[in-house]
C-alpha cells in the first residue's frame, strides 16, 4: 500500500489551510495472519484530537468554496429542501378483518404513525382513526409496535411501547367506539425477540407471546425465554394458560397465527441465525412439530380455512433448494395427523428466480386465498408477485411495474381470490393496487403515496455488467424518455454491497 499517495489529498488540503501539521498524521500498521496492512486514516477516528477537528473544518471550507460557487446553487437548495420536507401520507401494514380494512397511517408532521380503519382500500378519505399514540402521550414517545384485529373485526389488540424501548404491553380496543376495553396484557413484546398475538375465531380469547414476569427469572434474563400463552378476555392475566415454549432456546423469536377454524401455527426462530422450527395446534389442544432446524423450513403459513376437516399448511423450504421451494402439508384439524415434513408435497418447485421468504408477524410476501397462491419472487434486485392455483400451476398475474419491487401482498377476506399489493420503482412512489382475477383487472387505489417529484418524462432501463468471474451485475438506469445515446450526457453512478444487503 502506497501510504504517501493515499495521504497526499489530506496533506494538500491541510497545507493549504495550515490546519494540520504533518507530525499529527501518523499511519498505523497492523499485521494480520502475516500480512502487513498500513492504515493512513486511523488517526481520524479520535474526534477529541484537535488535529482531527481542524482537518474536518478545513475539508468543510474547501468543499464549500467549490460547491457554493457552482451555478444554480440557490435554486437547487430550494428544490431539494422542498422535496425532502414534503408531507406525503403513507399507508402500511394493511389487514382485512370483519369486512373492513385496517392500516397504519404515517402523516407528517405527526410524530408517530397511527391505526385507522376504513370500509375498503378505495375509501381512505373516509378512514376513521382508531388508535392514535400522538393523543395518548403529548410528548410523542408512545409508539404502536404492531396490531392484530380479531377475525370478526370487532376488537383489535395493539402492542404499545414507550420511549423507543420496543417493550410493549397489549391493549384491546373496541373497533366500533375506539375505546380501550378489557385488561392490559403485560410483557408481550420486546426488542430482543419481538412479539406476536393471534385471535381465536370466537373473538373472546387469543394466543400471545409472553416474556418472564416478576421473579420468574433473574433480572438479566427477563428479556429472553419467550413462551406462548393463551388469554381469555375478562380474566386476570395471572390465570393465563401456558401453551408452548418451555424448551425453546434463550433467544427465541416466536410468531403465531390462527386459521378461521381455530388451528394455530407457531414459528420459532433460534436467534437471528436463520434456524427455524414450526408447530401446529390441532383443535383437541395438542401441539405437533411440523419441522426441525435441519429441515431448512424458513417460513410457514396457514391456509385461511379448513376443507373436510383438513387444513393446508404451506412451508417455504431451502433444503436442497437454495432459491426456495413451497411445500404443502395436509393437516388434520382434529387430530393433527399429517404433520410430518416427510408427508409434504411440493407445490412450487425451485426455479431460476428466488422465492422470497419473510419472518415476522403478518408476513406479506405470501398470500393465500380460496383458490390462489400469491408468491413473491426476487429477480436479482427487482421483485414481483406471481399467481398460482392450489396445485402450483401458473395463472393470471397482476400487472406490475417492469422494474420494481413488491413489498406487501395482502389477501382479501372470505372466499375472494382478490389481493391487495404494494409496488414501487425508481420512478413510481409506493403504489397500492387491487388485483381481481375474475375481472382480470389491476386497479390503482387512493392508498398510493403521493410523490413530490414527477417522473412522467423518465424511464427505467435494466442492463447487466459482467464481473470478472462471469457474474451478471444488474445496472438500473433512470433516464429521460427519448434520450439520444451518444455518450455526451453526464451521469451519476451509485452502488452498494455489504452485510448481505442488496439494493432492491
């Protein structure tokens, strides 16, 4: 490594402003596994060093001397400020229940997002505020962690936490009146492992995740050892029934969901390492293992209802399928037979594109309706939702942006095969659309976020650059429509790769 060459820019700027004496710049040399590495920047890590502060200020002066002298600076600053301060309303975390649509609404300059309910995705203007943390706490420090409406839509359970702690207690609200009802369930949610809740079909009880209370464990362990309990409304929480989890690891992340007939599904992740186990509860109250760590099932989902006493449970597996495959178990609702992973049939085999998996309360990458499976696929950056029948045969798919990302897919209620999904692209703001397979229509809804910038005169073109090892690297180009490609146009290039995170 040529230290002198690397230091040259720093020395030039410092010399120009007389800010940093050469003696202050001391490259650090380390040896890793026999390889000597010289780091000329390590001295800049100590912000308390007067030389570092002087160097930083000199850089600011040098930069301002150039930037402030560019043409149209005032106009650019005004426009950028206008765009960044735009108060654009956004809706997320959508769920249908009881013939209504629930959503989290973000409305700047309000400090916290809040829960609303509306008749349909076509009527957000008539939405009613159900739970607004901004009115619960004048300081704006109360937040909604998550919410779960009962299956009939009459009640909604909301986890509320304070001061960014993510340590939430569940409060129950009457949807018709917005009033808080029944008892508060403590220690359901925490930042270490999250939290979850799932209502039983009668709307009178639910399963929920529970962290240790009181002296059940030492103080150092009270944010760990999550278990699943059952609560009946109107009864003391001390009487809640233990369900599952005594054998779970210390750092277990647990989510739960229920079907219309009352079958419960629990997914447990061991820490954040991508190791999962799944369990189903039959109507006789027994829990049945569905998969073990070695089965590489990274997501499980319940079909909305049972047919002939059988409930379909879908498993997204990476075992011998690095890009993912979708399996189906036929689970006996009464006895739990059919729970063994060896009895699963492949519905969507591994393909050339990656079947997206998600872990969390109300995962939105996979939507199951009466006769359809809607699955999200990753295409090396962009993603799209595809539709299949229950046998895995491709059927009509929603219209989507050609180079975009689908981030939420929400199934309609009952026997409908319609689906609500959110799509976005480099030139299209978050757009909520309804796909009706019977009519074959994809309709933009008023839930769509208003963008402060109009890209109607632009297009996105996707190209590929080939790496040294032959890997194709996607390059997404935003340009004016009809642009003459003669090599004369300036261009801004950005990219990112690290921590297993990709640009979508």
